C-alpha cells in the first residue's frame, strides 16, 4: 500500500493513569507521533457532564486504515478505555477522521467519520493542522467546514402579521 496520511481526533473527559484529561490527550499524542494540534477544552455531548480535552493529530504511516484502527483500539485499551455506555466518561477516545486515500466503508470503519462535520471540537483542532484538507464527500476544506459550523447566523425575522383566518 504506500505511505498514507491520517487525521485522528483525540478526546478525554476522565482522569486516567497519565493524569487529568488534558494529560491523557497529551500522552496519546506522544504515542501516535506525527503533528499535533493544540489541546482545547470543549463542552460535553449527551448525558456526560465532564468537560472534554480534545486535539487532532496528522499521522504519516504505511499502515492500512484497518491496521491503524487496530492500533488506535490498542492504545485506547492500554489507557484503560472499556466498552460501555455511549457518550459516557472516557479516559481516551481516538477516532480516524480522514485518510489521504479517500473513503473507507466497512462494518468496523467508516472514513470520513460520519459525524465530524457537525462537531466543532473535531473541526477546530483539525482545521488548525490541515486547513486545506478537503472532505472527499462534500469537497469542502476543513477550514470551510469549521466556518460553516461556527458562523453566527442572524436571528429569524419576526412576522408582524397574524397567521389566523
């Protein structure tokens, strides 16, 4: 297969063996290698009430998407991640977001990640690292996807008329 570049999103909202969530993300970034974004704080999704530490990494490797997924899962397990409730607290979460080879669709892996376009906590660090990387589905650069997601929109205009008969 040749050399590929992957964009990996990292997140933590639970203390682990490396320390606070920010420390967990920093430790995972060191293990992954490559270029790393700054670590940012973000609000939780779902029922979790803990603030997340998030970052992104660009990794150049000879690994196939399936092989990199297996490595990401091994790192998660080594950090103490266990299968459990969706949206729950986690020591580390590693998601493959984009691949320089385009798209992957299998039972275990979908690249681009299905929800990354709707998540500012993924797009902000990702756009910091690779602002011109284009999403193979929409054709938009990461900086454009981030701008679309975070742009202020004007409030709807009120209508001064009655909707009745």
